[in-house]
C-alpha cells in the first residue's frame, strides 16, 4: 500500500488553521484526503471550495440526495465518509 506524507497536528501552520476553520473541521476529525493535502495548504483551500460548490450551491439535487450519493460512492471506494 502506498504511503503519502501527512503533517502532524503540531506541524500545522496558521495557513492550515485558517482553512480548517473555513471548513469547520478539526485536525483530529479531518478526513484523510485533507490530511494528505496538508503538505500543500492551497490544495486544501481548493478542495474546500470544490466541496462547498458540490454540496451547497444550487442544484437539481437536494442536499440529502447529494449526501446519499457521497455515502454510496465512498462505500464503493471502500472509503470512510
């Protein structure tokens, strides 16, 4: 299995903390995808913008439908959601 560097909580910068606050998540409860992106904080920001766009902008799907799709895709990919 591949291993990708992830920062430890004590290595987080102010920039990291800013994005974590924007995403309303703590390092302890953050998904692995964001922890992997921690090596490049700007990618965390882009991920947050993309997620907010998918989940919260106007769409023909309800928020509940989008969440259900995310759960199914995560299950198929053997990912935690």
